[in-house]
C-alpha cells in the first residue's frame, strides 16, 4: 500500500493489522477506533531531525517554519510518551 492513510483505513475496515507511526494514528487511538497491541520490540523508537543548510544562517521565513514545526511536533510526542 502506498500511504499511511490507506494502511490505516484498511485496518479500520478489518483487513488486518499494521505497524505505523504512532503520530499517524493518534486520533484513532484516542477515540478508541484503533488499539495499539503490545509486542516485543515495539514501539520502534526513531529519531527525527529538522534539517537546514549550514552555508548561510536561516532566513526569517525558515526560522518561522522551524519554530512552528517544533511547536506542533513537541506536544504530539510528549502526549504519546505519557499515554
């Protein structure tokens, strides 16, 4: 399947189970439409990086985008870690 949404909808339709990033299914987990199964080796923890070129300092626009991404992502991961 070509997208997280397609996989998620297939699971919701009862076609099986899947491994997806927790942030892509946060609403469905919170609403009780999906359940995270406990299994050895899960969750798979990955690091994420926000990258920009070092040749020149970030512009005002890229700084705003950076700050917005950080402000949006941090609560998602903090909420999921505490669940």
